[in-house]
C-alpha cells in the first residue's frame, strides 16, 4: 500500500472518530462536561436563605443555561467564604454545577439586621444542556462555607430535558 493512501485512510479514520465523539470532546474542552454523582438529599436544610434571580433558556451552540442569585446561612451570616453549587437531580444520580461567588452589598444591606456580610453572597454559573440526558430534573442548591458542612436546599423548581429542549415545569 502506498504511503499516501495509508495517510489518507488514517486521516479519514481520525476524522470519523472525532466526528463521533465531537460533542463529548467539545464539552470536555470547554469545561461544560458533567459527571454523574450520588448526592444525599434526605436531610434538607431550613437554615439557608436563598434566591434564584435568573435562569435563562438555553442559548448558543452549546445550549448554555446561565443562572445567578444569592445565598447565606442564617446561623452563620458573617461568613467570608461562601460556596454555592446547583444540583440537577434525577432518578438515581445528580449533576453538581459549581458557581462562582461574588460580593453583593445591596443584599447584605437588606439583611443588615441579621449582620450578613456581602462577601461571596452572590453566585453565578452556567451549564450546557447538551451534557444532560433526557429526563426530569429537580433543582437544588448546595451551600457550604469555611465550616465545610454542606447544606442542601430544595428550590421547588423542576426542569425537563427532552428532544433538544430544556424547560421548567410550571409549579402547581
């Protein structure tokens, strides 16, 4: 076999492999790959004050959903190191999506009587719906601070992924 033909065959095979796994590769390279995790949600917290200010419809070629809001622990409002993640829970597994935190002086001012600090009070993040399998997902928020004791809050919001769509189911 001629070296030129071998090169062409190798090029075609590599192209086919990349084509078959392109979505997964793109998600990994862009940081939007989601892994399945087991998260215990039986003991939900009542101590977390939270708000989801925005969850947009999927946009762009990666069907990105952006979210933002704020959260703090009522039992430890002076925390300086808050961490937030979204949890999309379905039957048998969940996806945890880390959020970036930032200062929100306006929210801290609103809760001034509770002595809430503004550092890390706000959060923002995104995920690609392409990384989700079709199904029904409950949305939870995971909160932890410098005490490293995570607390999970049920938001009451449920989303359905199917047929390329990602939509919230209206509350009853």
